[in-house]
């Protein structure tokens, strides 16, 4: 498999293995054309962001053992959907991002300046 690139034009770095994240559950915010929601933004989730996602129908808080999903808590790293992050950003409640672990495809939806503003 060819290397993926982050929003900085460098090789994509791991986002999280505990909890194990990513469209492919490989710890990275990799994507392909089947990932219509672009799970490409490596975030350090906050309570406010988790509640926002829940209000949009994306429950990232409640464990779902059948999908090997432990549920997230503030401070966890997770590959979130680019549009969800952008929507939260527009409302002033976006969580911090890890640029080295955020896939370049994110730039289809989110500007690099917005990402850099909340980079950790």
C-alpha cells in the first residue's frame, strides 16, 4: 500500500491505537472512496465536541462492544468526520487537531488555516 499524506504534505502519522481509531481501524486517519464521511481529522476530543457529535446523531460516548468500540472520553484521540469537525468549528466548539495525523483529504472540506488554528 502506498503511503498516505497528512495536511502538511508529509507522511501520515498514527492517530490512536488506544482506542483503536480510523476508517480501517488501523490507528491512522486513512480513507478511501467508500469513506463518504471522510473520517480524516485526528482530534483530541473534548466533552463539548462529544456532546455536539451526539446532538448530530453520532454517539461517540457510549461503548459498543459488538463493534469493539470502547466509547470515547475527553482527551482521547479519534479520527472524526471532516464535515462534523468543520460544523463544530463554525460554532466555535471544535476540538484540537493533530496535523501530522490528519489526512490530506480533509482539505476538501476544512481549510489548513482553520486546522492550524486549533493544532496541538
